[in-house]
């Protein structure tokens, strides 16, 4: 069974640009989570999607947004990139529909560098 | 508010030594879930274990064992006879289970280096 996949693997952007990251969950998983792992800041929760709806978001500005498609894949969009957005962006999926307590399985991440 | 503290930022051990990674949590909820994840140098987080707050039974899986103590709000992780492949950053996490809201908190992680 394929795990969570993310694309692209690496990305380099400049300040002010916009970026879209993609995530495909494990087959059968309906919940997708996005995290930011910036150097020295640990894992910070960004967004949770379940059944196509945004269920919750972490303490991030509105320029971080996303969506979940009918096939449960998801996109994370970041507008007006800032230097401090440089981080590893991790996507996770879980099976427990509508429940935040489901075990989350992580993808390999997208490394975003903002110059 | 909830909090997860992994006081050990970095630990180095020699291969075959036992090592315990500490995790202390704070939450006001009676129902919650605790997790441990491993992040090897490749970056991908690997799920290790999930525990709910009503199950204090300790668990052993091969060389890995977990000690959950609600009385001290701790969920410690022990690796027996450590191996070089155990070198990674280990994260402890807490998810609150409650209607209408969601709170997930990860600890800062403990970087374990196993020296051959």
C-alpha cells in the first residue's frame, strides 16, 4: 500500500511569490493535515481537512490556505512568501473520519526555501 | 492550554546501551491521545505508538517500550540495546479529544545519536 505522497520534494522561491504544495493521502484516508517544521521551531500544526472541509487551523496568517479535493488529496497554498516561511512542510493523513484522534501517517515533506 | 515537554534536546549513547527519552505533558482534558514519532535524517515522520488516556498499560514492541504514567503526566520511551539505525529525532505528541475543537501539540523533539 502506498504511503502519503507529497510534491514537489524541493522548492525554491523568492519573497513575495506564491507557492502550492500537494499531498495525496493513503488510500481510504479522508483526513489530511498540514504541518510546518521550521528550523528551531519544531512541528507546528497548520491545517486539518476532512471530507473536503477545513476542520481546524493553527495559529498562522490567512496567507496560508488550502483545500481538499473530492479524491481527498489536498493543496497547501502560501501567498506573499516571506523568508521565515522557509521550512519543511509535512502532510499527514488519517483514517478516523471526523475524529482528531486518529493516528496520522506522514509523507516525506516538501522542503521550501524562500530567498 | 496543553503542553508537551521533551526536556532532553540531544542525547548521545554508545551502541548497545539502553536509553530513555522523556515526555511530560499538560492537559486539562480527561480524554486525550499520546503519540511517539521518529524522524530519521530523511525527514519523514514514522509513527511508533498511540495511547489513549484510559489505557495505562505499558507496551513493549521489540527493543522499544513505553511507560505511561498518568500520575506524573509522563509517557516515556525506552530503547533497549540501541543501534545506529535508531539515530533520529523523536517527537512526543498530544491530541485532545473533545467535541467542537481540536488541539494537537508536539514536543520540540529529542535528537538521539547512537555512536558505533
